[in-house]
C-alpha cells in the first residue's frame, strides 16, 4: 500500500510518526518527576524502538528522491514543529516570540537547502 503513494508523502508521513515517538521518548517523562531515572530510561528506550521503526524506513524510502541533507532538514523541521505543539499542549509551556522567530529562521534555512541555486 505504501508503494502506491508518492515517495515524499510516505517519507514525510513516516517521519511525522517517528518524531511523535521520539518527542515522547525524550521529553514525555518530564511530567513524571517522581518516577526513577532507571525506569524512565527503560521506558524511553522502549518508546524509541518504535521511533526507529518509522525513522529507518523513512530514510531508506526517501533517500534517492531526497538527498541526505534534505532528509535531515525535513526531519528537523518536523521535529521542531511537533515539539512546539508538544511543549505547549503536553508540558503546558508558553510559546514565546523568540521561539517562533527561531523556528522561522530554521524554516528559512530549509528554504535555502531545498532551493535550486
């Protein structure tokens, strides 16, 4: 079924899934400060397994259509997009103007990477 979809759609979809798992593996535990560090590490590794189950195929499928630099750029933009939402919704942190500006600069960097000069 995935082979019927365009490579960019599959790649970006898999990277979105991957980054959801990654964000929870790396930062989800911050809401549970009383859980021991050893337990957090084990749980995070278990979550990260699923992140890899999406990340590796995304890179394998996307490479060739995208360069490695483009794949990494897509991954970073997705990662920061998901993290901005996660930090506000899940962690209850404010979205500050300088975060938005910084993200905008990263989007500008993505434009530079993907633009044919």
